[in-house]
């Protein structure tokens, strides 16, 4: 049973980027990559964060760790206000929240043996003594299904799936409570993807950690997540338990996403084709940001932005269909 | 057909015995994971790889009575684009950033025939309209960087269609785009198949797309076709252990699983392919014979072929 204490609380988080053009920078406007996101992650749960590329899901993940400094809002982790931490306390916090990136190729130093890459966090966080570090690295490597003897090898000697395991081992080094996994299996072959997903589930069950699992692949999210948040143009448009969301999607965008995923074992059903692409984030549409592509658009959607509210207990959506 | 690349580190047997045929109006899917040789197969059909180091060491590609593997270069140039068009995975790098989309499509149109500028432009606009690109007249004047990923990919398809080819090779056309855009592109390809009765070779690693568009599918592993059958048969009744594994390990949106089945190990290195059956180090049903002898592609049903020692030469299941 999941303990209902929020591990991480995000309130009205915003991350804006100023965009300029020209030799003498002339402001073009602001990109609202994350625009007022509020979320909780409960101890030991997997929150899936779904959206198309450019919707702000990766920025949100990075903003939680202050790898991207948020413009405004609140983040609290185990009761600590993350945004007011100084450099040193932030470092301690980053031991407890770790991130795994999509591309293990570019997140591992090609000239560093993988054992050192994994052990680097231990040095930063003050685990002294090469002997002790070596033992912990060996334990971590075994935990992710790699032979401890591979610690002296370099990243290029491993396959993509193995490199992603190394990325996970590195994230586990400081016994984190929360791992932000940013598209961790998108770059992997399907046959290897299943291995890594299973590994992540095993580690979660063993250590009772929580994941924020960022992905564009709904099938993968359905497999791993407990709750799912759907993001569109910097905002959360729907949030619910996994079963509820997949069975009974409320927001037309979620409906369209679900129908775009062709189930392998599902017969043809009618498919909702979204017209066009995501609008430019520099000029988000007025009213509901989704109204330009929505198949159920109404008059009010063009004028007023819908509030994010609880439509059914535990099931939130931001859409005028549910006033 | 076999296409090998002779490199300093050894011979890369990228394509190591691929056999299939494609009928008029049919969509054949080549399915496989990265490095299995599916893209090199497609490039080999039109001899679109660098040679050296690449070489088609054996086999034939027969298209309308011509063997494309050893016809003169002039002849294959006439086939490329005019009879067989190709759409690549990454539209971003396949389009020229310094020319407008219109210019690039018109260049294609004129490559295999003479048209006046107005004529070519009108034809280009019709093609973009067929691709459901809004305000096609406007889009002709756009540069690739002004278009979204989905629009670029559709412009690429329009370019491929500019000479009314009989056959289209689509190499992972939806890999770099979002699910919603992917649905749009799949819709366009399906339309092409029904309206123009075009033959399509669709290359993908995603089995769920195969169900949507394919008539038949060939599963490729280690440079060889390990199974080929109608799509329904492959998905509902896969015969090769690799195909079964691939289908099982795909998370599916309509089922609930506590744990995903997975295939142990990694895809093989094409420089150093395993002896015997290339899949044997990862195979659940491995037998002694698999380690030493390469299985032949045999018929297990009239339209279902598989290369696996679990089936004897007559196609009967033995193990």
C-alpha cells in the first residue's frame, strides 16, 4: 500500500526562457516551457509524465533538481523548500533526487572507466577511501545486472542497454528517494527496453523509491506508472490513476494520444486524428492552448483558459467540457 | 541478397541472405531492431551505399525484368526516383536547408522529365495538397527550418511521389516524430496504398505500425530474414522464437502485465555474427544443431516461411 505522504510537492512552477534575435539582442518574447505546474509525488510511487516533444516535460524534470533554475513557484522535497537552498544544501538534496537521462552515450564520460563514473557521486558526497568506494561500486553494478569486473571498462565497450544500466547504477549511488527518469528507454531497442524496464521495477520494489517517469510512449508508461500526468504546452492538462486515465480519459488531448497509439492486439477502432502540429510556444493560442487542434472545440475554448479541477475524485482535468 | 562492407575492423555482414518479393499494390514491412540490416537492405535495392567499402557480394534485385544489382549506373539512375522512390527516416538531414521546399520538389519533378516552371510548380502544389499540408501554395515558399518535423516528413513523401513511382521505400518514416504526427503520416501512407495502389516497402522497428499498414511482414535478425508471413499470421501465430520474443516484450496499451517478458542479451555485432543460427545465444529454445548449422528458410504453411531448426525441411514442427 502506498504511503500517502507527498515526497515531492510542486506548486505553480514556472520556467520561462527569454528569446532574443539579432546581433544586438532584441527580445522576441518568452517561451513558457513550464507554465504553472502543480504536482505531488508520493513516497514509493511512479508518476508517469506524458507529452509530445516540446511540451516541457524534460524542462519540468530538470527544474525539480534546479538543473534549470525555475522562474517562479515552489518545490518542496520531504518538507524542505528546494528553491531556497544554498549551493551546499542543494548538493545534499541532489543525492536524494537523481536523474537518469535518455541518451547514455552523451551522459557518460567516454574517457572515464564506468566504475569511476558510478563512483564519482560517492566522492562528491564525501565517501572517502578507495576501498570502500570500490566495494560500493561493485554492489551497484551487480544490482543493475552488470558484472562487477566490468568497472575498469570504458562506455564504448558496452551496448546501449548496458550503458543505460550504468546510468541507473550511477543514479542509485547515493541511495536516492526519487529518481527522475527522462525517457530512459526511448533510445533502446524493444527487446532491450523490456530488460531495462523490468530492472527499474525491481529496484523500485527493493528500495521503495519513487520515480518520475518522463516519456512520450504511453504503452511504456502504462506498464510502469501508478499515476499519469499528461502535459501539453507547459501545462498539466490531465492527471489520474493509471487505470482510470487509460480507461476513461477526460481531456480530448489524452483521448487523441491514446487513439494514436496503435495497440498491437487491439482491433481497429475509430482513430482521432489531430490536425496540425503543436502551435509555436512563443505564441500560445488564447483561451485553452489545445483549442487549435481539439476535435471537440467549443466557443468558450477560444476565449477562456479552463481551470485544472477535480472532475471525478482523484481524476483532474483542465477542459471546458467539464465545467 | 548479401551486402557486405569491407572495413579495417573486418567484414560487416550487414545483409547476409535476404530473400523476399513484393507484389504490385502490396505493402511489405521489414521489421527488426537497430543494426539488423533492414536499412542496408533498402539501400541495396537501389545501390545507394558507398562502394567501396560496401559491396553486394551475391544475390539479385529484379525489378520489372531488370537486375538492379549489376545494371549500368545510368539505368539504375533512371529507376531511382522515377520507378522506385525512397523516404528516409530523418527528414531534417534529407532536405537541403538552403532551398525552399517548392524548389526541391520541382527539382525532383524535372529530374525525370521536362516541365515548364509553372507546370512543375502546379504539380508540386498538388502533391503537397495530397499530403494534407495546409496552405500548400504558401508551403512551397518555405525553407525546411520554417516547417515542423511532421510537415518536413510529409514534404519528403511528396518529393518521393513527384515522378509517380510504382514503388515506395519508406525507411522508418515515423521514428523521429511524435505520436500524433505519426498517426497523420500513417494515414497518408495508407491512402497512397489504396488510392494509387502503390507498392510499399515499409521499414520499422515498431510492430504496432506493421499491423496498421502491412500486408506481409519480414522479420530480420542478424542480416537475414528469419520469418516472413502475412501480418495477421506473424502477429497471432509467430513461429520464430525471436518474433515471439519481440511481440511479447512490447508493452501493450490494451493489456495489464506485472512484468514484461524480455529477450536476454543484446543484438549481435554484424562484424562478428554468431556461428550457426545468429539468434542462438539469445534463444530460449536453443538446441545443439543451432550452434553449428544455419537454418534455411522453409515453408511451414503456404505463405509462411521461417528459418529455425525447430522446423524440419518439410516445415513440420519437430521439437
